[in-house]
C-alpha cells in the first residue's frame, strides 16, 4: 500500500516502471542534448541581439522567447522519459520562471500589488512599484551582495491608497494645470494631517515589527523618498524629504512617511518636475525605510572625478552622519583614488570639520562640535579608502554608468552603502579622433588572429592565470582571467573580471553566456593563451567584429574609445528594462554540481534548468550504463583483441564497431567509436602498460582482505568482465584491474557543448595512507586537464564538459594512459613526496616507475 | 554629415531611443516618433534627409509614411524596418521606392552604413 502511495506521488525511484533497455536510454539522452542545444543557441542569440549592437523590439523578444520556452520544455519532457519522472518539481520551477519572464515581456503590472515589500523580495523590474532608489539599493543588496542596511519599501500602491483614502486625487486634478504656491501648501498640509488607510497601517506595522524583532526595540529607521523616476533617468537630487533616525514604531514611521509624501508637492520639487515635462500628480512616491547606521563617519563617492576623468574616483568623508556632506555644509575630507586593480590613493585633502551631525538617543539628529583633535584629523584609514573605492568600482561597473554613492561606516568599522544613483558628468571630448589601431601602435602585439570572440569589447589589467577553481578565491579585482579551459565556475569572479582569455572553449558554453550577461570582453579557443601570456603581466584585449588583438600593457585610449561607443545604450531606461529579461533567461546560478542548491528548486533561470538537466542526464546515463554486465548477457558482447591483456568486452549499441572481422572478437582497427578508440590507444601507449606486476607488500595484501566488498561492484559480480558500452560518439567503460576500478563515461561529438567526460576511480588493496596518496595523485593529474574534482576516501570523481572533439580525444588518450599507469601505482607510493613526483612524471610522459 | 537630419518612426520607444543614441554619436541630428501622425505633421513643416520607419504600426503605417515622404520630398531616402516575418511581402510591395529594408533586430552598424550610402547619392 505504502509503495502504491509513494508511486502515485512519484516518490518511488522509477515509480515501478520497467527500466527501458539501454539503447532507448541512450536515445533519450541524445534527445535531451538536442533540445538543450537548441535552447542554448537561442539564449546565445538573445544575449547577442540584446547586447546593444542591434535595434530590437519586443516582438523579437516575444518570438525568440517563445522558441526558447518550447525548447526548454521539450528538454524537460525528454528528461522526464530518461529519468522516469524522477524530477516532477522541474515542471513547477519551469512555469514559475516562465511566469516571471512573461510578466516582463508582456508588461503586466499588477493593478493592486503589495503595499510594503522587504528589500529581499524586490527585483529591479519593480522600479515602478518601489521607485528608483529602493530598486537600486535592493539590486545592490540581492544581486551584488553589498552591505546595505536591512530595509523595506512602501510602494506606489500604498501611495495610491493613501491619496485615494484622503480624497486627494481630485484636489490634485484641480491644480494640475496651474499649481500656485498656496494650493500646493494646502495640499501638503492635507497630506501631513491625512489618515493612513487601515490596510496600509497593518502592512506598515508588520514590517516595523519584523525590523524590531531583528534589531531590538530601540531600533531607528531612516525614512527616505524613492519616487518613481528618482535616480533613474533624472536624479531629483535633494528635491525630496528624508527623515533620519525615526523610532521604529508604526506611529512615528507613519508620520515620517507622510512628511516624505508631502515633499513631492513642495514648490521646488514641482518646479523641477515641470522642467522635466511632468505635471503635478504625474509622479508617484514610494518610500524606503532603512535601519539607521550609527555612523562614525560617512560621506559620498563620485565614481568619476567631477572634471570627467574616468580613471579617478573621489571620496568625500566627514565625522558622523553624512547629511552635512550631502548638503555641502561642512568642509569634508577628500580622497582622490586611481581606479586600478589595487586602488591607489593619489590625493588627500583634509577639511576642517568643525561640526558633525549625530543621532539623538530619543530620535532625530543634532549638530555638535567634534572633539578638538578630530577637527583637522583625517577621517578614513587608507584601507577604508581602498575598500570603499573597490565597492564604488563594482557598483559603477554593474550599473554601467558613473555613480554618485552615499556610504557610512558604523562604530564597529562596518561599511554600508546607503544610496547609489547615476552621476551626470561633462562629456570629455578628446583631441584627435584617430583610428583605434593608431592608439595601440606603440604597444607590442602579444596575440592576433587567434581564437573566437565571445563578447566584444576592450578589457585591460594584469593577467591572472587560473589553473584550478580554488585559485578563484584569490582573484584580484580588475585582472584579466587567463585559463586553459573555460568554466562556469568563473561566474564567481565575473563582476570583477576585466577580460577573459582561454586556450579552449566555445562561444556557446555556459561560461560564454555568462560573459555576455556580464559584458566581459572574452576570447576563447586561442590554443595558446596560457603559454603566451605571463601571470602578472599587464595586457589589453580588444575584441571586435573583426577578431581580437591582445596588446602588451594597458592601452588606455582603447578603453576610453570603447567606453564612449559601446556602453552608452545602458543609459537608456528602455534598454535596461528590456534586457532585464535576461536575468531570468541567461544568468547561471547553478554553477557547481556539488553544492546543495543543485536541485530543481535551485533553478532560477532557464539556463539553470538546462544546466541541471544536462548534469543529471549524464548522471543517469552513467548509472544505467554501470549495469553493463546485464547487457553483456543480453546483447552480443564482443571481445576486444589487443596486444595487451585488458579483457574488455564491447557492447555495441550502434556504430561503435565497424562491420566485418571475426564473429566474436574485434581488433583496434575495428573500433570506430571515437571515444573508445582514443582511450584504448592511450592504454596501448608505449611504456604505459607495465607487463610486470609490481608486487604487493604483505600489509597491502592483508588490508585488501580486511576490506568490505567495495562500492564498485554494488553487490554485483563484475568478475572477469571489463565492459565497454559503445556507440559511434559514446562510451561507458567499466574496467577493473586488480583492486582498481575505473569508470569512464564519455560523449564525444563534433558539437563541443554536447561533450562530457566523467571519470571515476576507486581503489582498494592497500593501506589507507597509500590509498589517499593515490587519490591525491589522480586528482592532481585530472586537474591539470581541467577536470572538476571530488575526492573522498579512496574515491575520485572528475568531470569535464563542453570541450571540442579534438581536445577531448587528447584527454581520453591521456585517461587511457592513466588507467594503465595507475594499475601498478600503489606499491610505489611510499611517501608524500612521491605523489608530486609521479604526477609530474606522468604529465611529462615518463611512465616508468 | 554633421547636422544631417534623420527621422526615426517606430511604435516601440526602445527602437527610437537606441537609434537616436547611436546616430547622434555619429553627428546626425535625430528626431524620433512613436507613430505616423505626428511624424507626418513634422515632415510637412520640415524636410529630413533620411526617414527610418517601421512598417507595421497602428494608424498611419510605414507604407503611408513612404508615400507621403515621396510626395513631399522625392529626394528624401526612406529605410524600412520590419519584423522578420513580414519581410518578403514588404520587399515585394515596395521594390524600387525604398532605399533599404532591414528585418528586426537590425544591426546598428548596418543601418549606419545604409544611411551613409543614402546620403552619398
């Protein structure tokens, strides 16, 4: 009965269905790949067309997205068949993401939405509901993971409700054409005296209560304006009210809220609105309530120097709260910082800070005189300056235009970003508009006509060569990432990367789509980047329609040229709004298959779904093929005849072996399965296959006797068979030599994106120390080939995907060698240093022990 | 081509916004319209060197824009942009009268090159 219920709920593995024969499994797998490819191609295309080089309209997005949704859904259906409906949640996830996307492209704005929204629930497309300031802050908090105070937004829906509840829309209508000062004043006082509608009051109270639960009863808030258009295309700087240090109680917050609303109708603000073509009542006011930062010091950053010099950012800083800096009331300190990989302070001027604004214990703020020794002392330590500068660079890069940023550092030394909005600066027109190439003339060319451009643009910085994912933790901001392989792991550093150059890789990989998303100038498949570019060297990559060039040194003129010409589209609100749809399409969150979030529920985008399906499909194939022994019985298994005694039986599931030859055996020449052939060739590489078995020590022998039946057999009897299940482009090889069990699953086709190799090694027959040395050795070797590795006990699993056929054949050849090489390894791994020695020997193709 | 005048008509704001930004960078003077009526009103008052218009729009569509432009200023060049699906029909119907056709999405570089050619003649 229980089983029946479980199967009804789809909980039982395979739901009691009969497992289909492996040929069918393999066919399903290939169908998943096909749909996945189609979907990834559409994603790449969308990224390209929405990149700023094309005029596009919403119809294009609609039609491309409809193709994409079809392909992803098709992929899910094939995946269901392959996994026998083991991931029903994927459907729900798909329709959730689909809903989000449709809301964006069909411009559906809920007519009655939430009155209050926590920052964590705000996405950038809610611009109209939460206003520009809230949207930008939530974006920095949720997406850039910057330190933003906890906060909630009171939306424009709340504004509508408040105005309607107090009968104000009619009054606004009456003065719409001719708002004289007296009627504006009357309007403001009606707002101040107005009643908060009951449902808004309840929502506000709930939000305030949640803040108090987290920050204690004595918590205070900053209540700030966030008008619909504020900080978007127009800054409205200083037009609206901000009420600081408001007690976190609903009554006080309600009063402050009304003050902020009223400021929308101040004389100055109405005049400003009129200047920009708005009439009274055109703009709605949302409000942000942020937990107050008890600032020891605070101020403003201009991410570009006021004279337009884009290399320099300026930090103004004063003691206490930043209001005096923002309003220019105090003579603040000024730090000029050169934007480099390691920000460089190039100028400091200490102001005479003879007043400071601080929070009053009972609420509100008060101006006081700082202690005498503080008046002329510098407010920021060099480290603080650098940390603030780095954040400013990140924000500017994300919003892709110069920023005016408010910040504060609290008494414990923690830095917060309080606001960021576009900074208008004078356009710097440089003398002489020579061709781009002329600028670069004095610089040496390091690489030219190599590789494939994935994302156009110019990027410069110091080369940082990444050999394995762990090194990403040390990646310096602003560097150029150079690597042998392309990897979606690089997403971790995408916001900090100036450019990416790899030896291998394709323009349709996961990484490539991330590069387009982050607009990181990227060149892949150069064949030689890691050889030609030195770690630490300064270079400039110029990637364009006509190919790419890598110059020696930083060619500043090229960077500026690029800045002026390609990034401007970002300033268009419509452009940013339309592109936002890519957040739910091409962003990749599921980067690492080994993390807990690698689940259907962890999928936040269409790209995530495709990634999940691909990874799990490979897993499914690997699992099914493991039972190759059954297939040996049921299919015609053919013995492979080689000069070396591998004892491999081949199960041909289609196109793995050439016709003809002896009835029950095959030679190397007959293997047409691309991956199997490459592996076998590797095994036969001269010197790899040691004819003499190295003798096991007595201890090794005893410990092998003591061990439990190992996981390699899964309780089944593999004895005697080494099995290769093969088709023209696929192989699953289970091979056992003595106590070593190797399993290799590989798809190797012309389409790099379809390709994967999964290698698993488990060993026994020796003591634990030697076993772990062996694991270390194999892991070290696999890493060199770009594998992602998991190693546990005496198990090593390596995965590698999205690799061109040629490259993959080379890797398989070496894996073949590795299987042969490690066969005799245990007995010689006598000390830790031997691990490194043998790994080096192997990589340098010295195979004698 | 400093100051030469381009008009862009498309019922989607993003098309006009992006075109304006891109063309202004090359020194053109650009005006954009979201539909045909005000565009034609403007054209009656002033001549433009090139008119870039969407084919399918509510009210006055690209065809009518083309006819009016040609009647008022035979030497003004018209570039038609249209959804990919409508392209064949459009090319057939308008052969000879328009300077160029582009299916959307339009590569900005190609549009600029086409405008360049239109102005050279």
